[in-house]
C-alpha cells in the first residue's frame, strides 16, 4: 500500500509533468512557423480531364537567355495612342484586374508544341483602362531583353488575349517569362513574347518585330 505522503507526491509529480507538457506544446505550436519549411507548389498536369504538358517541355530559344526581373521594381508601361499612359507595378496588374484561365497550346516554328493551362489578365482590359484611340490598329509588345513583336488590335480584342503570370498553376519561372508572357493563341511561338515591359498602342501596321524583321511572317498564323 502507498502511504498518503507518497500518493500526494506522485499526484504532484504528475501535475508538474502535465504542466510542463502543456507549456512545451504551447511553445512548439507558437514557434512552429519560424522553423516551417515551405514545399514547392505542384504543377498541374491535368485540367478538366485534359492532359497538360509541363514547364519542363519548353526549349530555351530566347535571344539573350532568361531574364531575371525584380517584381518589386518592375513596371509594365501601357503607352502610345492612349489617353492615359500608365505604368503598372506587378501587383497592380494582378490584383487590379479580373483573372482568367485558359488551356492553350503553343506551337513553335522549330516543330515542338506544349499544351498549358495559362492564368492571366486580358490585354484588352489594360488597353481600355488606358483609353486607346479609335485610330489605333496595332499593339506592339516590348520585352526586357530587347525583343518585340506586334499583333493587330482587333486580334487582341476579339480573341480575349491574355498576358499570363501563371502556367499549370505555378508562377512563371524566369525562363518562361516572369513576370508576364503573352498567350498569342493561334499564332506561332515567336509571337508569344516573354518578359513583357511595355505595351504600345499604335497605327503603324508596317511595324516588324525582332523575328519578323528577319524574314518571319508578320501574321504568324498557324495552318
């Protein structure tokens, strides 16, 4: 038989252990975020029953290699034949406009293609916000690396063309055009300009971009 003194000592010891355990749990719970490791997001490979390609399926064929842009200092300028020239920050573009998702296949003149779920904002929303002129016929896109290309304004408006900031659920990596890549559906890949820094509204229908000025078709229509 245990003595009363021994029983009380045991109860006190158990109480102390319980309190220490509770304190330890509280400290762990409230400090866990300090030591938590963030896992990489998972790339979406199927969307509404449709199989998707992968970010890894693209070939690196930019004119100066992947560009590294700081989203804190980045500006997307919308200028040209507009009433209000605008310089958007990265978050201004994303948080200030409606988001859209669309599965579109990019086809390169080199012979490869990749089907991707793109998420972005409509170019026409940015143009309307800037108040584009009725005389405008062309939209010219400029990139961080000096690349450029153009597309008819009617194509941009009528086809709900996106500038994407995500692909397959992941934020664009630098090699894929962060912060924004044009999703020029039904056009060859050289119209899918990456690292966009400026969108110019123009009436210069004869403008030729980087590859177009080197003999590539300015229409770039898929067969």
